C-alpha cells in the first residue's frame, strides 16, 4: 500500500510540474493517511471473516476454536469456506467433508 502511495505521489507531482522537494515534503502526510486508512479498514475485514466463520461452525455444529481454527491450515480453511458457500444443503455437512469436497 505504501508503494502505491509513493508511486501515485511521484506520478502526480511529475505531471503537475512539481520538483523532488515537493514530493519529499508531502510524502510523510501521504504515508500517514494511507497507513491510518489501512489500520482502520483491515481489522474490520478480519472481524467480518471471523464472524462468518463462527456462523458457519455453528451451522455445522462444530466448535470454532478447537475444530476449525487450530485443526485446519489456512488453505484448508479457504477450501471449507468455498465449499460451504456453494453447498445446497447443510444437513449432512461436516468440516471434514467440506475439506475433501471437490
């Protein structure tokens, strides 16, 4: 994200005819704004994903912490999420069946 900020800042400064001094003087403010935005947005995305995972585990009758978080790798968790989203019926599903589902 900081690379995008730096690149955008340089391109805008060059196209508007500003020199390197203007880029250097504005850079700290631009990085501060981008980092604040990132620190305010990304935690909420993680919180949203956690809530979705907890609801999925509740529907499947599984314990979120012991059966989902600590038991599966990140790749397996993504597979479970995708297969759960595409499932038609949740009646006979388990976390194990969602991992091995193609």
